[in-house]
C-alpha cells in the first residue's frame, strides 16, 4: 500500500502542534497530525493545566486568611482529596475526546501512533493495527516537545523518582517529598505539595529561580520556608538508594535527605531521540536549530516548533512560534514571499528579547525581557527602577500584609522599556502590559499618558515613571 499524501504533516498534537495544524488547515492545506499519546499534549494533561489546578486551592485559602474579615470565615483546612478531584476534572480524566472532536471540526486528520522518518518528507507511523505511511508535499513540522532530564546520579534511576508528569498526575500526596532542582517546575511543585501538608525538601545546587532577578528567588525562598519547606541550596545529590519505606539521598556536603518520594526537576531534554532523524541527516536526541520562521537549518521543508527547538520553553511561546510557522509554511506552499520583517506575521522574533513568563509560586513571579544582569551582559546602557509594591494603595486593599517588588529596565539610549519583573500576589495579571510596552517599543515619555486606574497595583507604572523623572543616583 502506498503512502497517504498531505500538504503538511505535523508530528505531535500538543498545543504547539495543534496551532501549526490549525494555521495550515485554515490556509487550505491538507493537514494530518500524528500523536502517540493524547491530543492536547503535555500542557493540557501533565504540565500547565494540572499543575495550576494543584496550586490554586491552597493559594486561594492563604489569600482569604490574609484579609481580616474573610479570615474569620475560614474555619476548615484544605480538602486535599477535593483538590485532586478538581485537577482530574480540569484534565478531563486524561480523556482527549473533546480535542479530537476539535480536530475533526477543523478538518485536520489524526493518525494515532509513533512517527519515524523514512526519508525527506516521508513518515512511517507505528499504529495499533500496523504501519501507516505518510508523505508531505510541502512541509513536516516536528512538535514533539521535551521531556524531564534524569541527571546521572548513582542510584537515582533505581529509586524510580517522579518527574513532573508523575507529580501532576498523582492520586494523593506523599507524606514527604524531596525535590531536586530550584527552577520553575521545582519551586511550583514544592509550593503545591507543601500546601497539601507534605513535608517538602528542595535541593537546589544553584539556588532558586536562577536567571531571574535575584529578589525573585529570595522572596520565593522565604515563602517556601514559611510554608515549612526545607531549602538546601548550594549542595547536590551524590548518591541515592531506597529503603523499604523511603528514598535516601546522600548530599555533597555529607548530609542526607530521607523522603517517601523524590521529584526530579533539573532540566529538559528534546524528544527527538526516537524519530529516526538520521534518515534525514539530522542528529537524533539533539535540539533542532531553526531560523525565525522555525525552519530547520539546511532544509527547505522541515520545521521544528516549540520546546524541541530550545528557543523558549514555554507553552505560550510555542503557540506563538506555531502561528508563525504555520503562516510561513502556507506562504511558501503558495509560492508567496515570506514576511520576514522584524514584526512580520511569519517570524518569531519575540523569542529573542521579549519572552514573558510566570512562576506560580507564592509570591507569583512575572517577568518579561531583560533582567538587570542580562542587559548589562548584552552591552545595553540601562537604568534600573525598583519599587516596593506594598507602598501602593491598591496593595493595602488587597491584603492586610502585602509583600511585593517590581523592577523595570529602561534602555537609556532608546528611551524604552526592555525588561520588567514583578513579585507579589496575582502579579501575573500585570505582565501583559509590560510585554506590550516592550514589544511595541513605547517611548517612556509616551507612557505618562497611559494612566493606571486607582486604587490598583498597576499604579506601579506611575511610580516607575516618577522615579525615572528624577536624576539617576
């Protein structure tokens, strides 16, 4: 039997693959998507959605207890079983039926199975009933994402540690949990499980939230400790083994951590090992290097979109890339010129200097663009504006004891904002305004006329401008 031909083949039906396929299908290109697991992928079932579902109830409870009047109404403890039940509802019981129906409605074909390249534009999919052969007329988009990195620590694999997938899909909370890694995944899940009453220990060789402004990691460190979490910074695990009831982790400083379960959150690796990339002269197990249209270097038909290209490992950036890639594929299929201007429809230029991210810890951390350190390393001449969010009228109405900070990075040569970081309750909702200002290159002088409402925490914009209007120290 010959191969089924489509204009576009998309490998991976997560949020990124769905968006590539949607864009090409809407452009009139016949499109098939190949998925070995669930349509909707990592974000829908094992990452973004279930992790935030696990975090929110305890966060809401703590927020109520922080406001006099509301605190008196909180008479019970967190219903942990209810939290897990709500998580199950949000992930639809790990049933992708609704997203499969969306594919059908959109006119995108689905082949369930594992895809491997057999040559340029040619794919063999191992399915439950055999092998299905597919061939693309115009493009193949690899959207297979990334997986948790298991560090090479003696004995670690033998104790069968959790990855983030296991932590977000667990049916109950362990009595104790050791978290390896102080990044976004490690700090978020440490926050979630501490809220369940689990005795949590975080082991973070390089401290917490490295790469963000230093105050972000410092505030999250203090918050975790206040929740009862033990934070072991500056040490690493040298060996692991399991006893009858617990895992035992030997540390580089001679100490040890004993926990019922261990969560590894030390990084990500690309899911490219078993795609038979060698059949198309690409190295298996490596990140795929792409240009701003998400086309793989040295090819005219292969695209790599989302985590797999290692540009910006966030769902929202992957979906942004997917829109650009889908439009570029469609334009090239029509023989049209690809719009490669800095803000053109077919390029993912925001991946370079305008990537927003939120860490849903307590406090929330929201950032976009440069930090003070990264701006200096990039050779930018900048001015740093810091403000204590607790001084705002909006903060005093939010909680009886509000703690938060905000930092803006202004490019002095261009007179525009190039970075912003917020730390505090619900600051995620402040982030998009900063993203728009950075991406739109709005002059600082113009921002005086974007008046923030009173009393809200958004008044930090006015305070930044007032500080910028004073001579630099």
